[in-house]
C-alpha cells in the first residue's frame, strides 16, 4: 500500500528531486570536487546541490574559484537533470529501453510535463529531448566562437565556458563559470543575445513549444494556455525592460556608464533573466529601490508552465487578472480569448498564488528574525530562491547557516511545490453527493 502511495505523481516527483539532491551533495563533498584543499562542508555542498537541481543559481561560494573542473561538471549535470526534469529523463530512458510507456508512467510524465492529454505525452517527450539538444548545442557553438575569436580564450576554455553557459541558460539555472556572472559581456549582443534566446525558449514551457510546432502559423487555433503564455511573457519582458531602463539609465552603478545601445541591451537582458534565469550583466546590489521592486514582480511571476522557469507561472498570474476583470465587469463567466475558464482552474490559480505569497511572507519573517540585513534585501533573496531565479543583492554567502537553510527549503519548495500542488489539485478533483447552504460573507 505504501509503495502504491509513493507512485502518486504528487509524491514521486519531489522524492525524485530529493534523491538527486542527496546524490549531488555527496559528489560535491568529495575532495576531488573542490579546487582547494580538503572537501566542501556539508552545508556548502547541500546548498549548491539544491540550487543546481532546482535550477536556481544562488551560491554561497564563487563557482569557478571554489569548485574544481570535476565539481563544475557535477553542477552542470545537476542543473541539466533538474531543468530537463527528473521524471521526464527517467521516462525517456524507459521509453528507449522498453519502446513503450505503461499507463502509470504516462501519468507521471504527464504530471511533470503538464501535457494536455495522455496522447500528447510521447510527442512532448520527444520534443523536449530534441529542443534541449538543438538549442544547447547551437548556443554553445555561437558562444564558443565568440569567446575564442573576440575574447582570446583558448579553444578548450571557450568550449567549456560556452557549453556551461548554454546549458545553464536553457535550463534557467543562472550558474556561470565567470566570477562576475556575465557582467563582462553587458554590451555584447553576440554573447547575451544567444543566452537570452535560450532562456526564453526554456522558460516558455514545452507544451507551448509543442503547440507552436504543431500549429506554427494558425494562431487562432492555439490554446488559451499558449496565447496567455506568449502574450504574458511579451508584456513582462518588454514592460520590465522599459521600467528597468527608466529607473537605471542614469545609475552609475548599473546602466549609467553604457551608451544608448548598451543601456537597451542591458535593460532587456535583465528583464529576461529576472523572470527566472539568474544571470546578471549589471550589479544587482547597486540597483535603485524602485528597480528592486520591479524585480520582485518579475521574479514572483516567473515563466511558463512545464518548462525550466520558476515562479507561480505566467498563466497563473494572468488567469487571476482575467478573474479580476470579469468581476469588475460583473460578468457571469471568466473568459479569455473567447474561451470560458473553468471554476476549477480559477481556484487552482488562486491557490498556487496565495500559497506562494504565504510561503514568502513566512520565510522573509524568519530571515528577519535570524539576520540583521534590511527587509528589501531579504525579501529579494526570498523571492529569488522561491521563484528559482538566482539573482542576489550579494548577501547569500553572508547569511548565517540557519538563513541559508531557509533558502534551501525555499528553493526546493519553489521548484517542486508548484508542480506538486497543481498536480495534487488536478488529481483529487471529485464530485460530492451534497452541497451546503449558500451564504454571502461581506467582501471588501
């Protein structure tokens, strides 16, 4: 009975992530994984493993300096597995071995990939594998050539840096083999451009990519999910870039020293990466308070469902917007793009959003209780961890062990919590044979 209970997708997916985190921690604690003498402490290895598997990018140490080549390979493997999807990878391996999928396996894969139906699972899995390999290979090739010819890196070094940045970008992981992330390339479109493309493609979600491949030009036949994801992502990316440019264009610590083109590129890149990726081309700790507030919103919303992005997801946020708009207009139904949104979907979106707010409020309060850092910095750190973004104002390494432990929990909950909650709500839907009498409490 217990074994059958563990096969439930809402339980199996978090356990799979937890198993990989433990394995990653053990590997990173090997003396071979550290560049210096001795082995990494348990908390450092655990924090790095959780951050990598949960594709966050927060780190308590300088990745290229602290970790050896072996350690960096382990980290790359962890965020590739975490972003690709642990159950997705296991399902693909089983498919290659068995040439077929059992119903239970299809249900688990459907839960993690959020496929629209069981018939789509196989096609979505194949698309995930294809898109991952193609995008990561092409971006790595462009970066390798650019780093070698324009920055004088040796072929071996350029190749490794190109591969690491490419895989990290597509999986929205935010880890970098450069100590200052991508600040040295802030105005180089041939470096940050491909990375932005990989971030966006990975963050849209595979169901959206699957539908775009199936119906590339017939947008009228796209699902509401795809339309909301694409429109919402465009609004957040360009709207966020405009706000960042507005507040930071004269800031000498961020975009101020750049020319006009550099300012535009820097603002656009930060808007893209703030939604989930965690790379930075400017110093986040030097940003104005208004810009940090814009970051709160972008990070909390995140990217598309069933991709490598974090946050409560674009569809969740904009569906709630449609609910509010319907209530303002006193509409009978909540509609989006001439389609009625079910009450169950509205309740799921509300549940995910409110649980996210609650978790962040509790975590921020706990961090305030154990540290002396200001509220705005701790709130930024909490949202970044929960939304698996990886941006930081520079306080991660200075947090006490209990503070870093809180971030570990936030990263894990942020990566598997939304999957678990959404899946559990969808699978437990049932009809009751009775209804209680109705009342109308005063609202507002």
